[in-house]
């Protein structure tokens, strides 16, 4: 059984702890829905100042909402729209201090002010994105980016 634990130390140390917890959750489980659900819950409950954490999966045409924690979300996102679409189409992490200043931002939750979206790629193919939103402007920094990217890599590795 898994229980929530408080992260301690510097931000890089906290992410190292979170990555280890994620690794333990994913160990031996190849199902992407199960793993996405557990990682969404882990990240949402471990990191402060989030109002949404979850996955969108690429269906060959657009991103479709997957497991998440937070308020109901936009169901479909075209690759040419919003922060998630930008991450998916460029295959580069999008770190956005102010979502209202991002061209084409999709406001699924009006309370969101900053966002980080990491593309998920397996064997060269787009799988989807890992998306975190915060009601706090400039909530995410480079340390958050490195930590969330490490969790995203674990998810990619878990895919069968």
C-alpha cells in the first residue's frame, strides 16, 4: 500500500524523492492508464500550489484527456492550440509563467495562471503530454522542469 509522504530538503532533493516514489509506483506495471492515474495522483498530492495534474494522450490526430487530478478538463486539444498542443507539436517542454500571455492558450480552468507541459515520446512516436497547472503566476521554474521531465521519462519507460 502506498501512503502520501511529505517531501523534504531542497527542490532538487524533493524531486529526487518524488522520482523514487514514481519509480516504485510504476515498477512492473505496463498499463499506461493505470500508470498515468497513479502518477497524476502522486504529483498532484505531492507538489504544492497545483490545481491540475494529468495526462493527455495523442490519438493520431489530437490530444485526448487521460487520467488527471483536478477540475474537469478540456476533452480534446488540437496540436496547433494551447500550451499542450505546443508541447506535443514541438516535442519540447513548455514552461509558461503566465498562461494568459501565451498565444492560443486554452482556458480549461480560469483559475490557472502558470503551466508546465512535458511531451511524452516513445520509440520516436508522440504518446501525449504530462500537464501541470497552477493558480500561482510563475509557479514553475527550471528545477520543476527537470523534475517533471524525469517523471515523464519514467512514464515513457513504463510503456510496453
